[in-house]
């Protein structure tokens, strides 16, 4: 159980105003302290903005809160020289929370916190997560911010990339590419971006027909499309077939 593993030194999340007034209506102290086997580290989350549920302004506030949590976690990982291990832990969480039933469970307001903590303990044990990553999950549950988990994972990747001079490239293909091909793609992205490091993520996309695409840049806005699907679209556009009826 994670509870028995967390001892000795507190990791404290703190803000300039009480977390209770920012994150939920129940009374709570301005600091949430959980114990850890790591060296003493304080995670300062600021600003922790109240999330609105509608409109573009609400979306920006949610993004700001997610970035605050992610940056706090990244700072602790960097100070403890565990950026790589923390990234690996969060990649496991990304797969777990990509499952709709998991998100539905944790965001269900009718399920009490104690039940959610039990599932967190199971996740921590099965995924072999670091103690302070377990702390982090419990804090998100306690402060009713677990709904931001996917945004936090994305923001942590941005923070990791800033700390390490890394460019992340997502390669989509119909079938899994060989490791040497992925290495060639990484070298090409590194040459184009001047990044110190390149991390490759792979996605299987049958709609491409054949070939692959490479998406990179902080927001994934840059695309290299080497797919047959793209070639077919270009051919169709050039021919401008329209609604021609073929005689049988």
C-alpha cells in the first residue's frame, strides 16, 4: 500500500490563498502535506485559479491550473533528478486515464473520496509509481482536480521538454515502424528543429492507407505528411472529378 511507503519527509503543496477557497467548498488548510521518502521539497502551485465550466475564459483558467500543477510536479522531479522516471510514470497514467470508465469513476461526484483513494492505491501498486507521484494523484483527488489529469499530463510534457531541450514528435503509421526507421525520423526532426533531444511517440492510424505522418512543435502544429492518403487526396483534388457518374 502506498500509505505505508510514504514516510519521513513532507512534500507540501501551497498557494498564496487557501486551497479550499480555490478548489472546493469544503473547509481545508492552505497547505496539504503528505509524507514521502524523498528529500524535503516544497511544491508551490501558483496561481491556482478557479475553474469555470463554460466558455473560452473557463478553458483558459483550466489550462492555467493544469500548467501550475504540472510545473510543480516537474520542479520536484527535476530537483530529485527523477525527470525520466516521472515521465515514465506519467506515461503509464496517460494510458490508464485514457480509459473512459476510469475517468468516469474519478470524476463522478457521487463517489466518495475514500473509494477513489482505494483505486489510487491500486493504480500506484500495479503501475509501480514513485511515492511523490502517488502523493500527487491523491492531492488531485482530495482537491477535486482529478478532472484535469489529461491536461496536466500534457503540460508536464511541455515542462519536461523545456528542462531537457527536447522536441516531441508523434509518428502515425498504418503498421508499427522499425526502430531504425524511427531513429532516422528522430534525426530528421532534430536537424529541422535544432533540438538537443527528440522523443518519438508512435500512433497506429489505418486511415493513412500506407506511409506515415510526423507531427511536432509544442502544440503539434507542424506536420510532415508522407501518407498515401494525402497523395490520394492531392490526386483527387487535381483531377477535380466532382460528381462524375461512371457508366456500368
